[in-house]
């Protein structure tokens, strides 16, 4: 049975006040043109980037209670380390000060015990920790450690293998694809997924079409899987030399982020077989991609910009939905309504960072930011909800 252990939870009254505040803000915006709507990020209680799941602990002590206490302390240390690794570039992670258990406990919003087993001397559990975003941000900023917190929609990886004159994608003999399937689960901000390799995948694209980057076929996969974009991992395996080598070129295709290519070469180490070589390469590339995303999304608290946008929506429900998504982004500091009509609002967005970061962050919440000319309006940009089923936007 799942058990919840709450640490420092906000009072229920505060959560009720939050719900009322959302309705109050909506009513005010609809009733008063030019009302100011602060971003709701500070009032949220669920921040995916600051939630660490599946923390495994196993401790033995003189008593069950002592084992449990030791396991929970160990769990919070593991969770904090995973959180810092998630938010910060690898080159910056050693700059953080060592924290004692009491200080780590102050950073935790709540703890959930997903599964647990215990005996008279042993405690085994799987835990979920939710950290206090503002506390973590202050910790990192005080240590001058740059960090990101925008969680990307997953990228779909197409591992294409060239070997012995063959080009393989969906074939069972594609050991490069099998290696990507063994990469440890991504706990970072830029998750990667493998396609199923079913009949729909096979009919959508083949190995040669993937290598050519055929846009229509890649787009079909993006829409069907609901992902951010596609990574074509082109691997060339050569076993003719003293040690086998794997040449890898990874191209990223996305409607939001410009195409990018990573080129790496890997040589088998002593006693390293083909499968181990390929898994090492896939794991290293996954880490590189994670760092790329983080570096693109590093929060720039010292840079504040304002953008006037036209926000399109079908009805009040859409408008509330868009406002909620604004509030989920730390980049957006304020959203000030300039005018409202039945299907459109003119909004001044105050945000940190640059325009490209804002566009990418909005895209992760299925909001498209695109340039537009609106007659008689100060807005030169438009934000629209993206239809998940078709990939098209709501106008």
C-alpha cells in the first residue's frame, strides 16, 4: 500500500486560497481590460523538474525504526544529488557546498513512500521526493551555479546502423538500436525515447529516408509519438581494424530547435565487445544531448525582457489553460493583459532570458510563439495552443 509522509506541507487553507486566486484572476481579467495578471509560478505546488522519483533505499540497523530513519536520510541525499545533476551542467556540479542532513531536509517539500518492505532490522523502499523550488534556486544562485529547469518533451531516437554494406533501422540485427534500448533511463530535463518498431513505424520511415532527413516522414513520427523532435543516430561500425570502431553522427530535427549535428568516434577498449562499445557510445551521446539542452535553457535572472503578444483562444477554458501554462514557466515573471476580446487577448509578457529560450519553453507546454502582423495592435507575436492530435495550432 502506498504511504505518504508529508514534510513541511503548506496549510490546506493556502491551497484553497490558491484555487480562489486563479478564479479571481480570471474574473478580473474578463471584467477589466488592462488588468495585471502576475505569473502563477510562485503559487504552484507541483514542479516536475523538482520531483525526484524512484529513489531506492535499503538499510539495516539494530531496529526497524532505526533502519527506516537511516534509509530516509540516505534517500534524501540520493534525491538531492540526482536533482542537482538534473538541473545543472556537469561542469558546474562540483561547485556546490556539502550540505548536512538537516539542511537537505529544509529543501524538501514532501516525501512519498511508493513501496516499502521491512523486517525487525531492515528497511527497503522506493521513494519520491518533491523539493522546494525557491529554496533550490536560492541554493544554486548563492553558489553561482547556472541551472535550467525547463523539462523538454521527449525526443525520438532513430538509431541507423551501417555495417558490412548494409543499412539497418528496424531489423532485429540492428545492434545499435538494441544498445540504445539498454541506455539507463533518463532522469534529466531532456528525455529520450525509442520508437516501438511496429508496422506503423516501418511504414512511416526506413533507414535511407531517416538518413536523408525526409521532413514529412519525420514529422509523421513527431505527431504520432507526441515528441519534441527526432534524433537520427547514424552509426557506422567497422570491425576490420585492430579494434572495432563506431563512427556516430547524430542529427536533431525539430520544428522548434534548429537542426544540430553531433559527430563522435568510439574505439573498443580492451576486452570490450560490440554490444558494450555501442552501449557506451549511446550513453555518452545521451549525456551530451542532455547537457546541450540544459545549456540552451540556462536561466538568465539578470536579463529581463518584455514582449507584447496576441494570445488566441477558442473560449474561456482555453484562456485559463494558457494562463496556467504561463504560470508553469519560471521564465515568465508577469503576464499583463492589455486588452481582451472573445477570442483574443493582447498581453505584455515579462520574462527572463532571450526570445529563443521563451519560444522553446512555451513549446514544451504546447504553446506556439510565432511572428504575426495584427492590424491596429501593438503585438508583433502570437501565442496559440497546439493541437496534440494533429500538430496544428489553434488560431
